[in-house]
């Protein structure tokens, strides 16, 4: 957590310090993601779970394209007529 700047510190210095803190965060997040992916690569069961969850998420996102018709709009009685 960032520390509050000293009361005698100019606003420009405090702003520069905040920018420096924010600059490192994306790189830390990317490093953490890389570490997570390396750990999942070693843990095959975890990797399989991630693939299954990612596949289900993609199916949910693409559901309107996979099944474009309304499931409640069908009538089996009319469908079985000769």
C-alpha cells in the first residue's frame, strides 16, 4: 500500500511518486500471471480444470451464435404432425 506523502512535500513530487508506483503495477501483474501459468503448467489437473472452465466460458459467450433459435418458441405437438 502506498504511503501518504509528507506534509512538506510539494504536490509535484507526490504526483511523480504516484506515477512511479503506478508504472510498476502492470509489470508486477504480468509477472504474477506468468508465475500462475507456470504453476498451472506443472499442475496438470489444474491446467485441465482451467481449460474446461475457459471452454465453458467461451460457450456461454458464443451461446447466441451456437443456438440462435428461442428454445421456448418450439412446439413438439406441431413438429410431430405428418
